C-alpha cells in the first residue's frame, strides 16, 4: 500500500484508482465511513471521483487519528477485494452502510459477518452511531426528486375551509 498512485490535495482524496482494481467508487468509501460513525463526506465535488475531507478546527487529534484509522482500515478492505479474498460485487464496502435493522435481522446473506459489517474497528463498539437506512437508490433520488406534499391549490382550499 505504501507508494500507491493515490492522489490528494488539502481536502480531496481521489479513489478513482480503485475503480479498476477493485470496483470501488467514492460512494462506496463514503458509505463505509458511516459504519465507522462518520458522516459521509461530500463526493465528487469539486473533482469527480473524490471525497472531500474537511475536518473542522474543533476536532481533537484523537478524533482525527480515529478517522485516519478508519480510512486505513477501509483501504485494507479494498486490498482484500483486490487480492480476491473478498468478492468484487458483494463485499463490505458495496453493502455499506449497515443499519441495525439489517444487522440484527434473522436472515443474513452477506459473505462477511455482521460483526465486520457493524463494528469494523474495536473503538466503534464503545460509541456506535447507527445509520438509519442502507442504500436505497443512490443518486437516483437526488436526480429525480419526488415531492409528496399536497399541491398549493389543495393547501389553499384547506386554509379557505378552515377560515
């Protein structure tokens, strides 16, 4: 892993190199970070195929170290895919995030354990933040907004009737 052709600048980590070697995209790394208790970073902005990492000045060194440990651990999970130890299409990164409802369900069909899914590092167990849902349709919902609010006309009619 040392000396890899991974580029970054002050804020953006390029993960495009892993698309060819492991089928892993920025989205997969971002979603896996949620299993470690981190909010998924901004993806593909301002550069496609990158994660924008922007810790605030208020983050402690210990927290920054944990974040770095999470990234190193995720890189090891990617290495397992590259070596064939983990499947390219069904792996802990493609399955991320792992909400409690999925992890405690009676049926678990993934090729990795619920322990690996839910508690990828020992320190996660002490203060687990559970994502509320897994992946639904990725960016489809962002690009195809569906509004379930009543129309303005219906609201006007209800307000007029209440007056």
